[in-house]
C-alpha cells in the first residue's frame, strides 16, 4: 500500500492504494547465469518452468532435478538432469520494457491440429471470469492477466507486469501440475505479438483470445500454424483476425 495523489476537477487529493510490484529475478541453469527477468513476484516457480519450456531449454518437467526460487535474493537456481547449451542470440520482444526470447523461429513449432470448437458465449464467459479473478488488476490496474481455459471453465490464471510473463506462468503451472495445454484456450489481456502467438502455438492452444489487437506478423504466423486469433473482445463483440475454424459460429 502506497500513498499518491489524484488530480480531479481541479483539485489534488491524497490516495492510499496498491501499486503493482516489479522486481528482477536472475535465473541460473546448471550453475550458469542465463538471464534476468523483470516480473511481479508471484508464482515465480511457474514463471521459471514455463519460460524454460517455451524457450525449448527443457522438453518436459522431468528434466528438472531441482528448482529453488528465492524472492528475497531475486534468484532462481535450476538444476537439470543433463547438460544443456544455453542459447546466446537474444531477441528483444515488442513487450513494454523489452522482453527477451531466444527461439522465435516458427519452423521449430509444429502446426496446431485440433478439433476444438468454442461458441462465442463461452469466450465471453471465460474472459469475464479472467477479469473477476484478476485481483492485482482491480487493486492497481498496471498489470496483465493470462489464463488457460476449457470452454466451460478457467484452469489456471496468472498476473504479471509483463504480458509474456503472465503466459509463461500459466504454462509453467500447467507443467508443474501435469495438465496438458493442448486443445485449450489461451486468454490474455495484452497485445498478441508474434512471440505471444508462438507461445500459444508451442503450448498447442488452437484458440488465442485477447482484449486488444494482434500484430500483422502474429496474424501471419497464426495462419501458418493453424491458430485462430480473436481480438478486441468486448462483452458482446470480437474480431477474428486469423483462422476461425475453432469457433462454433452460426455463419461462415
């Protein structure tokens, strides 16, 4: 809880409220410094696991022998069952603050094959459920939310100052709990950029839904990888930017 000032109708007033937390987390893999993530200090174990899997450092949770995360020290120690060569070529993403990805090449991600069909009413319900569970957003506003869902329920939900981190946390929680991400819906409150789309495709989610818009590159990748992209979702409307075969619509 912090004190700040609000300007309204020509007057200042003192306000006590929440301000979203952000702090660095340095990840070490087999004793080697890998990278530092700026994140909201919640579900940090899921963040680390999800990031390593989405970046193809690990192929499954079974490859992690030990994971120790210290929020106080801002340090995550990951010991794998095998030696790995950590990638060196970093790509700055289009995320606020400049996120980092190493493997943006879509050729390493197979096309998503799924028979999932979701009615529009279900998509509206799941996005509403995401916002109802977004405690951090209601408290401070300056935070993104993401969720993995079936048509009739949310499975996992996470919040983070970074939209990429929120998706990594959702993916990591699914891995930690042994729940498949395939044939499910990936919901996100932030922009669907190319690297965000690739995260969804890597998870095998055929339907990616956002409150905002995708980029042109994300749309092109979605068409290539068989992912339906829904954006600008409101309480009774949305845009379909790519695909559409995973929506149960009355009209073509």
